[in-house]
């Protein structure tokens, strides 16, 4: 774009879905030019009712740049505290290693599952205080490689 051209700036609370795709494509291209190909691959684990296939929980994330990012982990209340969440995370971590990645990162709120992740070996690397107001958001990571593998 010529430097003499003044760009139009538009604020909206109802953006066109194509706009997000266009912005993401530009950012991905820039990032990959700096860091190399991200080789993004979704990783999804679904927990469902055995007879109805109703979704009862699961994990949603993806691998890129040698990490798994866990976007969502959820289990219905009746399925919690029985080891199922740990099994799901272990399965995701094992798949992450199969994909050639070495670590996982995620975030959780103070009213969610920080202790759960800490019991699985995750460590905090950042905190966003008062988000949402009265709570905190914790950013956590876990290396999947032992010291002897470095």
C-alpha cells in the first residue's frame, strides 16, 4: 500500500466471518516467515454416552510449533474426580509426543482446575489478575521430555 494512502478503519461488533479468516491467514503467513511452518494439526478427544452418543466432555486443542495447546477440557460434573480427566490428558500428551512435539501449554481460571493440572505436573508461567473481575487466569505448561532426553 502506498504510504500516501490513508487506510480506512472500521470498528464493528458484528464482523463478517470471512474477516477472521483473512486476518488469521495474514498473521499465520507472517509468523511462519519468522518461525517456520507451524504444521498445525487439531487434536480432539471426545467423551460421549455409550448409547446415545451425547457429548459428555472432552478435550479440544491442536499441535503446532512443537507444542500442544489445550483450548478446552471439560467433563460433566458426574464424570469428574474419578480419573477420567487424567486419562484424557495422558492420552493427549502421548499423542503430542507421537507427533514429535515436546510440551503442552494451556490456561485455566482460578475457579476451574489449576490444582488438577498441577497434580499432573503442569507449572504456571503467567497470571492475568482480575480476569474476569475477582478471579485470575493462569497460564500453565508441561515439558513432556525428561532431562535425559534434552
